[in-house]
C-alpha cells in the first residue's frame, strides 16, 4: 500500500504535458536524424500542441508580437542589403585602384 501511495503521489507531481511535449520533441529529432521528415514533423507538431495546452498565454503573446518581430526582421534585412551594396562599391573601387584605371 505504501508503494502505491508513493507512486500515485509522484505521478501527480510530474507535469504530464511537459513530459509528453519533451518526449515528442526527442522522438521527432530521432525521426529527423533517421530521415523520416514527415513523421518527425507530425510528432513534433503534436508535441508543440500538447505544450500549448499547458500555457496558451505564450501563444497569444507571440501572436500579438508577431508584427513587431516581422518588422524587426525586415529592418535587419534592409541593413544587410545596404551593407552588401556598400561592400560591392568598395570592391569596385579597390579593383579600379589595383588595375590602375
């Protein structure tokens, strides 16, 4: 009887949603490593869905901050594009100097 009570107590202390989510992500990674991409995606998506059951506020916050994240990504890409353009101009100048034009 003591073992049964301890087992019931310890089972109720383990967050099953986290356990299922973590397990499915591990299985998804193993499936991906073995080359089963579709199965890995399905198992990982199921694990993510179970993780969302535990804390749906995180999803709501992420959804609300999505426009800000997209804008930050666009700004970053514009900066990278400007940097590459300037690098290209400098390369042209260096080639002209080295060629003696």
